[in-house]
C-alpha cells in the first residue's frame, strides 16, 4: 500500500469513530468489486478519467451528483481524484506538488497531460488539506491556490510501531531474513528522489571493518527510473554488505525498524516523510535530510545531513554506529516526537475543516 492508500485507510477508520460524523459513504470511481465496506454501502461513479475529462471540457459537474445531494453533506477526496460537484462541498487532500515542482522525479508517462488535469482539478475543491507547511507553500506556488483555502494536517503514526515486539514474534523473521546483529536500514520505494544511490555510495565510503560489521539493507519495491540502481543492488547479492529486500510484510518491516542501528532517510524531496516518524516510534535513531518537509516533521529528534553530500551522510552513519550516547539521546527525543502525531488527531482536525467548509457553503 502506498502513502495515499495508507492515509485513506487510516483517515476512514478514524473518522468512523468521530462522534461528529454521523455516517460514512465510501465512493469509488469505476468498479469497486464490492457493494459494502465495513458495513457502509459503496457508491460507484463512472471512471474518474472519463468524468474529469468531461468536466474539464464542458465545465459541468461529474455525473451522478444529483443522486448524492440529498445524502451527502460533504465529499472528501483523499487520493488526488478530486471531483467537480457544484451542489456538494468538496475537500481534497493534496499530499504535495512534486509532479508539478519536479516533474523529472515522477513517471513521465503522459506527464504533461496528467499535470494539466491535476492542477485544474485542484481548483475544483472548496478547500485543500495538505500534510506539511512545506507542501502548503508548494501548492500555493504551483497550483496557484490561495493559502487561505489550504489547511495543514500532519499524518499520524500507527500505534503498532510503538509496540516492542517479543522474541517469539521476532526470531523466525530474523532467521528467515538472515538479519545481522547490526545494520543500517532504508525503507521506501525505489525512485530517483529517494536518493538511494548516495546512500549506497556513503555506505561504501565507510571504513572496511565498519562496513562489514554493519551492512546496509534496502527495503522496498522497484518503482520507476531505478534501472541502474536495481542492477547495482542485484550485483551486490543477497548476503553481502549491501542487501535488497523487496517483498517484506508489515510485521517484518517492524522487526527491521526496531533492530536497525539507524534508519537512513536522506530523501531529496518529501511532502512529509512518514518513515522518519515510524523510525522514531520504533526507538531507532534516524538520519534524514535538512531540506523540504523533513526538518518540520523530525523536529530536533534526528541527525540531519545535506542530502547531496555523500561524505556528510557517511560521517553521520559512523556517528550513530560508534557513539552510543548520541544514539540514546536521539531515541528518547524521537519517541517523544512520534507521540505527537496520531491518526485520531488527524481525523479530529479533518472534521474541523469539514465544519468550516460547511459553515461557508
């Protein structure tokens, strides 16, 4: 599940427990494959691509609106599929503006057309929710949406990451993955802006003994634009100083997070950077970038580096591998920082946005 899917699932689950929300109606563009979700009736609308194209050209609302006006007070689009409804207030979540601000770091398939449609559909919402002040600035700049129409609501951390896993849950995963006692860890989809090539370069620049003692584990599926990186990872094999773990389940991910010497997340560009908070909750020290949204999310609880500097990243890795006092300090700060971000809080703040939108429509 990608970040948008995870956000949609957690927001849906936590909105259902908010007293102010009387009922949820799941809406799916195209076929959902199911008539109900968690006991709620699923509303199916035609394909979003068809609906959006029609609306962009004609200026008309999406089809199916008339059948929803009597039963829906407000429509929330959490996944960039923002509809045009003239009789129903619309809130849309835009995680970031990366396809517009850095189109070279996104899939190039029909990119110009997708960006035009995405920018246009952003203006169909009565209000925008985004996940960081950095993303808000980017949306104002690249979508041309007034800052007063944008609310910042940070993401939450799943409570499961705070739970310390018992030995019986850990041992078989450690054995299955052949985990070393110490290792550096990256978690995320393989794509250019994740900066994984520099992570590999930084690890290879470590002193030979430290590199052997503390291998680098790359956890994540192949996304796009990473052919050279994939070839490099495969060439390193599955039991050397650099290892690529592609298909890791949620429990195994938590084991990796809790056992890592440090989590490496020196991304070049993030709208939020949820793995940083997951590392904090797992009581693992984190190395991350000193740019975009990451300082905003991490506060004073991470070791910050210039994401473009391999020597700086390598030096930070040496620090966390050898200086236990620094590790302990970051673990304490990180755990406290992660506690500030909950999905319940995210849902409550989202309901407050609904109230404001309804009071003005």
